[in-house]
């Protein structure tokens, strides 16, 4: 007897319905009509069944800032520290390029206010907010994530400690990777170098970087060199955030690609945002894209947030054979007031931003939150096949287009061959 069977599933790009037989947490058989029985049987009844989804870029420690500070409530006072007190506390502290963001984008919370919020971090507080987001994500079929956590002289290592705890606790359900992220810069925030070292020592998986946040090109190159050296010493992957601007002179992305080629770095390297690429002259953009392809640098495009600033050249990157994924980036934090841990919403926005609203395009958008996202994370991305881990979603849709179009609650989410979430939606119209 099998452990679980999903009956009459509609797989992507396949005409006939199939039964998916699961044993020991992996897919044991896929056939039109299985004669096996199982302890648990799930009826897909012709609905779309896909592999589980992934988010390779989410600043999860800062999630729910608006919720906990009541920033958008009508009947409660926001918990904002007095501006004069903030200036007294932080006026002498070096400001990174994040200070520019508050002048350019009205949605961005002022830098001193974000520092004050992070200084109030406790491991328990961050853990509770992360867990709330992850539980919502599980219900949406999100079973893998790179959790970016700020490492700086304001947040310390509290976000990292909370994320490492949850990575261990949820290991049987989610594949979580913790990213040490120097949000305030490394050289613009003295003391961050040592904190990054300590973050890797306590179990961080990935070295993060944000070189374009530094003051000038000299410090940008030092930032990149530091991150490559730290990752090499800890045999970790790298995930940079590069050139999140409309600046046609921003060059961090190509410096990262050149460093990977020059150093012979053995791990995976990814870069998120990369909006300035869309503002380069065409000849230079082509040169950089070819360099990225040669260096095998993966790209993560974050349509929700980047449409408020600069969105990168997704179709051209894909055409060059580069792995392009999509991430949420933010869930109700300092820089973005919306967001939820639902990769279907991410793919829906990507389909618009990257001009993928056609039959092949919607499949590509779905790939960007499934197999491409897992490839960026260095995970198995083989989809639904015999021998693969049984991480599956039964969608309330018959095809990918309808899954993205309606984004209904997922009837079943299966992790490691076990049903971990179910949804029932009853709607009554009195007309």
C-alpha cells in the first residue's frame, strides 16, 4: 500500500490525467490509472497539479513592519519615534545609499526610523513575524525560500538567530536558506564586517551583498571582494542585490560577474533587482548580459517592488540562456507596504512586467517561481517525476493561466509526501 495517491491530476503540458503515487516521501509512480491503494488519497478531479513553489529573495526579518507599527491603521496611533529624538540618536551615524531611497520614493520609511525599529529587535519578535509569513506561504504552496536577514550594527544578529531556529524547526516542511545581508553596507556601517563573519559562524547558508549601497566605486569593489572571500572561506553561495536604480552609470552587476570569472569562484552567484540594466545604452546592456551568461550569474527579478522604481530586462536575460527567477522581496516592510508570500501573485505580476501574457509566456512566468527559483537556490528542480521529492500543489484551476489569473486558495499542499495544508472556500451569492 502506498502512503499517498493524488488521483486524476492535470500536469503541465500533458493532455491525459494521471495518478501520482507517493511512497516514503518521494514520487513512486505516475500513470493514467493506478491500481494501487493508499492510506491517504487526494482527489485532484482534473485540476492542475504542479511542483511546490519557491521564493529565492525575501527580506523576511523586516516583514510586517506596517502591521506591528499600525502604520496604515485608521483608529490607532502609529508607533513612530519623535523625529528630534531620532536625529539626536543617529545624526552622527554614517548614511549609506539607503538614505537616497527615502528622498526618491515616498513609500520608503525614513532611514533613522528603520534603524530605530531594528534596534528594538528581539529574537522572539523576529521569530514570530517570520513564522507568521512562512505559515501563510505554506498554505500557498511555498515550500522553499531564501530568507534575507539584515546584519548591521542596528539589527545585530537577532534576525539571523531567529531564521536559523525556524530553518531547523520547519525542516520537514520547508527548504529554508538563511542569507546574511548587510543592508546598511559594509564600509558605510563600520562593524558590519565582523558581524558578517559571526553570522556565518552560527549557521548562515548564503552570503548576501548590496555593493551599490556603498559611497563610491572604490568601496563598491571592496564590498564585492569581501563577500566573495567570505563565501569562499565558508563554501557558501552568494546572492547580491545590484543596481536597484534608474542610474545608467551603475556598474555593480558587471563587477560581480567579472569577479566570478576572475576568481574562479565555485559556488552559485545570484543577483536581484538589477534595474539599472534597463537604462543602459543597448550596446552596453548586451555586453553586460553576455558577461552574465558567460559567468553563469543567476538573476532574480522582483516585479512588485521594482515596478515602483526600475525593472530589469527579463526577456533579454532569458533569451541569453540565463536562469531568471522571481521573488517577493518585501512583505509589508520599510520599502513596500503590500506583498504576501504567494508566488502565484509574483508570477502574475511578472507576466505583466516582462510582457509574458501569452500561452508560452505564462508558463515561463510560472517557471520563474518554481523550477528557476529552485535552481537559483541550488535545489532539485526536476518537477514532477518518478524519484522526485513529493512536494506538490493541487490548484483550484485546470491550467497555469487560470492558476495565475484567479490565484484561488490551494485545495491541497503536499510536502515530503504529506498533506500540510488544505483549503475550502464556500461562496454564496444572494442575487
